């Protein structure tokens, strides 16, 4: 979590809050793996903003990934 917070330019507390909101909204699923949490993004979730209606999270992630 500290690595994610640092990469995002947030505090760990802010990162926990954002992640909890994403889990609650259904965009991210959390599961226990031993003593740690594992997270999975639901790429089929629709984006909420009206300007991107009709697109899903996977579309956004694909646009952000480096092209080979």
C-alpha cells in the first residue's frame, strides 16, 4: 500500500480511503491471500461520468497501457 501511495502522490491513509471507496462501489474486489489482501479490478464496470457513458473501466485501462 505504501508503494501505491507513493506512486499516486497520496498518503497511505488517503490511499486506503480511495481503495475502500472503489471496493464499496464495485470497481475493485478485495480478497485475503494469507495475511495480505489481494485486489482485482472489475474491468466490466461502467464509467460513471456522463462524458464517458457507454465505456467501461477496461476501455480506460487499455488506453493507459503502453503500446508495444
